[in-house]
C-alpha cells in the first residue's frame, strides 16, 4: 500500500531545533503581558495615592445666596395661602464634567424643557459653575440623583408654594427664584423688615417668622371668582373684575381680576392682560360716579331730595350736547334723576356747585390722588389739567375722568358709611385710625340720603336684578362708552355696579366690572350694566353674605331711612308702612 501524503506531512513538520526553541518564545510573550498589566496597575495605584494626598476640593462659588425662608401667608380664617416647601436647585461644574453627552442625555430626560444645544454649549465650557434648574420638585431630584451624573450637583433651597393655585393671585403676588417677593403682598412682606433681617445675616425659618394674616376670606374669594368667571364667559367680555370690601374698616374681603394667573408660575403674570384691574387699571366708571355727584349736590345745600331739575332738553356746550340714555324728557326730582340716571340733571347740579368745588369734593373723596395700599402696584387717576364747565358736566356722570375701581369703591364707601374716607387694606386687623384719610366728607343726612337712593334704585330702578331677597340691597349702575380710535364708541362699553348691603346700615360694598360685555337674546340686545353686571353682582351677594355670617331676614328693617321719610322724599313711602304715597307723586 502506498501513502502519497506521508512525505508531504513529514516535510511540513518543524525541525527538531525549532521545537527546542519554542518555550523561549512563550516565556518572552508571557513576560511582556505581565509587565504591561503591572505597569497599568502601578499607574492606577499612583493616581489613587495622588488623589488621597490632595486637599479638599475647592468649594463651589455660588452666584447667589441660598433662598431664604418667608413667613406663611394666611387668609382671615387661618387658611394657608402661601408657604415655603423644601426644594433643590441643580447645578453643574463643567470643569469636572466626565462625559458631556451622557450628562445632556440624562438632564434632558429629567427636565424635557431644557434646550440640548444650550446645555452642550455651557457644559463644554471651562467655567467653574452653571445653573441647570432652579427649584426642582422632589420627584425630579430623585430621578436625577438615580442617574449619578458626574459634575452635576444639588443645592438645598426653599420654594414658595401657593396651595390654592390662582386664588387671590393678584393680591398675593409672586416671588422670584431666590424666594424674594417681587409683586403683591409678597413684596410688601419683604418691605416690612424681612429684607433687613436677611441683610443682618439672621438664619430665619418659617418657625420663627410670624404668619401674615390677610383680610381676604378664601371662601368668599372663591365664590367671587367663580361668579365673575361665569359672567365673563356668558357675556363674552374681554375681562372682568370684582371686589368685596368692609365699608366700616376698609378691609378687602375678596378681590378678583380676570384673566388671572397662577402664582406658582409667576411668569404668567407678565402677560399684558393679566394686570390687576381693580388696583392698576384705570377706567371711566360711568354712572357709578353719580352717587358721588349727588352726594356733593345735597351736601352743598343747593339741592335737597325735593329739588326739581329740568331734564326736558339736552345740556349744550357749543357744538357738544349732553343727553340722557333713556331720557324722561321732563323735569325730574333728585330721586327720579338718580334711578333714571339722568346725565342732564347730574351735569346741571355739578355746574351749579361749580368746577372748583366739584374738583375739591372729588379730591376729598380720594379720586384725584394715587391710591396707596399694601399692594405696590397702583395707578394714578387721569383727569383734565384744566377743569372747566364742560369737564364738570361730563365728570359728573363718570366721563372724562379715569380712576381705579378700588379708588372708586373707596369713594362710594365714604359716602355711605357716614362720611369717613378710609384707605383700603389687605391686612386683617390693620389699625383703622392710621388709615383714616378724612372725616366728615359728607354729612350724616347726606349719607342717609345716598343709602336711601341706592336702596330705591334696587327697588324700582336699574339695580333691581341685584335685589336679593332678605338682604335689603342698594346700588348704583354705570355704563361707560370706551374710547376707540380717539372717539367714544357706543358699541364698546365697560359696565360697572356698586352694591351695598344692608342698604340702611351698610357693612359690605360689592363692586363688579365687565369689560366689553356683548348683548344676548335674553338681554334683548342691550349691553348696559342692568342686564349683565347687576345680575352677576346679585349672584355674588347671594353666595357671599351667608359665607360671611350675614343671615337673610324675612322682614325689612322697621325704619331704615327716618330722615327721608320725615322729609317726605319721593319714594320714601316704600319704606314707611304708615303712609301710602303714590310712587309717581313728587
């Protein structure tokens, strides 16, 4: 048998001398590998020794001090409106960053709103510090902590929480990322000495800071906001505002301005339509000013409730004419002119008193000066520098002068509370004596006359839809045409209502404003205040007075307006059971 491949196999076998040399190659290769590993371990060990021998790392150079504690803010019943909660801010040290791509991926996973391009630019720099996110939530912190990104750290801070969301946002205001008040009562708190204490280096916390108790009632605030929001939606208004104020001490019980904002997201407050319309917006308040004009006329002694003024023809100033909206075209006594809201009568009474006295009276009622309260946001009134007869005539019915609704409310409150002008307050129990602007702005008799007229207006006039059973409501309506392209536009109006309850001895004033309400089929095409803002205020009164502990009464007060009945004022028979005088008899 032949084996042809044996010779080839034998020829391919290694030579005997090579076989004897193979262990040397193996030993050399093994030695090189061991030496390489030994070198690597020596380098690692040396680095560990170096790291263990160096000093503590340089502390982070913070760009701002940690956020400081603030006192809780409560409503008048102790409900928390604002409080501090623990939080943390996230920062990065780009110089210590190990893997920028990994850091960007992790950070954007936890904070989707971060811009990856901006992050890359900042994290790739050689800077020592950069903020990533201020005031994070606990869930966000835990998620980021689990990722363990080198070069990313946390700083414990405090975050302001408003547990009721939008409730009373325009009163509470807001804080910045360092927990410093920047608006509303939050700013006022800092100005009361909190900043001084911080500057002195005191380590404050909520436990050693006295809570701030506001005059607001959270329940009333909620009711006001709900009813106002429904009215804005129903009448397609561009905005709305409302106020409830105690006329005996000037405390604001509720304040709403729509659209509002969430103070937990303070950047929303920067939108131009989010202003506080009660305290910052200035408006021509329309016929609500007639309450002040009538008070001025009666207090002057030139008129009384039995005076009659001719309203059968327009009031003319050259080519300008002043007419009544729905004129009676006849002489009117003062109660008639009030419930029919006669521009002509108001203009004639104001001119009879005179421009100088008219201006002086409004100044005494606080309508010509900037109103200052605890809220830092306020606006100055707008009125003509030169005050002539035409100005007096138009301002008498609320045109030609623009004030804040809070300012107008303060003036009406002084007219009906016995003549004491009080600067409003948002702090419960604020000293009344310190806020008395002036005493005796009207006489007691004039005050009763105005309360009588406002109640009469709710019985037989334009305020009837706010007359809530059992509460003896009074009020004055106002519809002001807005200026569009330099001219008054009858189709674009601001409607307002000033209501008081109970009318014979007022405790609360209710102010409601709707900006550009639209007519509805149920309002028969009308957009005036009696059809929109008055019924809205009636709903507000019906909801809030029981909350404030005012119970309805089945029978009206026995003798609400004794001086008016004694003077046999027109309409006083409605409040005197012993006399039956026809309502249309002067």
